[in-house]
C-alpha cells in the first residue's frame, strides 16, 4: 500500500498537465517549488485537503 497519492495540476505557464505525489502527512499546507515536466518553468505549489478528503492543488507562477 502506497502512503502517497498521485494528483494532477496544470502548469500556469504552458497549461500542460503535470503530476505530483502527495504525502498527506507532510505535504498538506506546505509550499513547494517544482519544475514543469514539459516547459521546465518553476511552479509554486500549495496543497490543501478538502472536507471530503480530496486534495486541492494551487499552482501559480513563481513570480506571482
């Protein structure tokens, strides 16, 4: 059984779909900088957990 959950988000630069592994214990409410898997631009990621247990990913440009 995996302790992480895979989630997808769109790159705010090129709109390409990207995936990320979320650790529900350590990653929720944390800010991360990841590179787009297509255009390699830096993306600021903020992960939150909704009331229903699903994860919400806010992805924005690094300079916003």
